[in-house]
């Protein structure tokens, strides 16, 4: 199937289920889905971005700016996963509880405001991964037009480039809670610390990296930088250590294997 055929298949599904409420995060997949929905049904599509302590403030601002750029209607919806002990305990299926809270919230919005369906940006490559969020989507009957059209991640990036979306080459940006090892409790203090740390690392020009939270003691920032950027570490290491400690970590570990 050609890219054009995949686009038509996705847009046909969007049209058939409009008016459509779209779970939007500002990432590559959900931005592509929202842009296709705007093309297909215009104002009959509404993006809903979930706001909670796990979403960096910069990411929220950027997501709203991108939505405005593509002419999409978007509303911010407050989700309450931080009131769920199953989420805070940070088990391997933590994402299930996050997505279940999101879809519960969106289900209420859809019911109250007359949306025919809820959609999210899962793609065909996600079929091969362990995705607790997919289980939640199935339970809430959330549709995935990109996956249904057979779009792989590479397809989504190519379509995004063709549509002029600024996310076409954006790195993956999972929530801040993903920086905390499973089994270590998720707290708002830990997420705020991670966000400060990553903001500092980004200020030094690094683009693709993670600041992992290791509870310790000592409270450690494990910095993983993409292999393509690791050559900058030698000169930046003293600044990185000082800045991450100023952000609130007690120790800094730079992962020699980098981030993949």
C-alpha cells in the first residue's frame, strides 16, 4: 500500500467516526493524527492534551504551539493519575493506569459534548511492542486510525514531513515518570527534579538524552546521551555535574553506553 493510500484509509476512518476527540500529546504520532483529522473533518476534530505533573511545562507549551500552527482546536484536560496508588507504585504496567485515567476522562468529555469516538496515535509498529496503554485503549474502544491504515513509524514521519509538521524529525518524548525505575515510587518532587535537570542539560545544547532518577542514597542523576552527541560530553562533563547537583541531585553518573 502506498503512502497516499494509507493517508486516504486513515482519513476515511476519521470521517466515518467524526466528530472525533483525539488524545493529543504533541508527539510525532498524535500530531500527525491531529493534522490528518483537521484535513479530513476540520472543526469536527478536537485535540485533548492531558496535563499532569508528569508532563514538562515546556512540552505543554510546545504542543499547544504546534496545534495552533496546524489550525487544530485543542483543549487541556487535567488528569488525576497521581491520585491512583497503582500508578504511583510505578509497576511495569504503569502506563496502563495512566492511559486508563486519560481515556476515562476523555470518555466523559465525549459523552457530554457529543463526540462519536475517541482516537489516539498508535501506529502499526506499536503492534510489536509491549504496550500497556494499548490494553487500556482496547478496553475503552479507542480507535487508532494510523495503525488501522498500516502506517509504520517511518510512514508517520514521512507523512509529517510532507505535511510540513515540525514534529517530523522530533525524538520520542515519553512522560517524566518514565525516567524513574519501575518499583521506585513516583512523586511530584522527583518529577520536578527530573524536569529541572533535563531543562539544564538541554540548555547546554544536548537534544536527545534522558536524566534517569536513581533514589539511592545518594540521590543520583543517571545521564544518558544519544551516541551522536556523546562527543560533546568530555568538555561538558564538569558543567553537567555542577548543574545537575544544583538542580537537586546529590550525585551524577554519565552512562558510557549512552541513550538508545
